[in-house]
C-alpha cells in the first residue's frame, strides 16, 4: 500500500468562514508564533494583552467551594493559561444574569457569578459581545471541566507594535503560544 500525502497550495486574495488559512507576517519569525497567539488589524481594534477581565462564570462540577484566590487553568481559544480569581464580584442567576448576592465569600456547583480574573501569563481575551471566539472559555481543574464562562469586560495592557508599525506584535506567552 502506498501512503502519500499531497499538499496543494492555492493563493487567494480573501478567505471565507471555514477556510483553513496559512500566512506569513513580515518581521515575525515562525519560531515566535505558538499556541495562543492572536493576529489582528493594527489600525482597527488591535489585539492586546489582558491585564484583567470580568467574566460571568457558571460552575458545573466542582467538589468544594470556590473563593477568591482560586487559580485554575482557563482554556480560551487556543490558550491554556492559569487565571487567578481575584474577586468574586456578585452571585448571579444562571438564566437571567440578575444579581442575587453582592461580594459572596464563595460559589459552588450549580451557581453562577461575576468574577474578576487575572491571567498569570500574557493572554488575549475580548468581550463575548465583540469577538465570541475570544470571549468564551472553559475552566479546567482536576483533569475535568469545572466551569464555563463568557467575558463581559476587559482591562487591557498597552499594545505592543512591531518595527514596521503595520502589524501588531503577536500576543503570546512562553509555552502557550499558537
């Protein structure tokens, strides 16, 4: 049996949803691009590293109570980065989003909350309303998904711009790049 892989390359001016696309970026080495990198238009809402973000989180399956200081791994787009629960802002109704309790001490399975989160490494997230793929995430701990959520607000760090100022430098962290 003859196993042969044939690579075909086509050059187009545009791509449509669902197309797999490969491209090169001037002044950025392939070695600098890894899982979690985000490419964007430098002139129109460039991707930036998140200093912190507020998310609505629904706890699905956690054996205990979750309080401020908890730092599970957050899977958002292709990033897998630990994020610290800096503050439990409010407990909310899972369906309506209406505030049930301000500044709760903890949350547990079946409950939802608005939480301020701080990534432990550089990470790019956006609000779910603006960029859905960059605004939804799963929270993993103990080798299972313990919660899911959507980003509501983002506090961004200053952008990093490349030498030619036409493309933003990739938003990446060591070991967690795309």
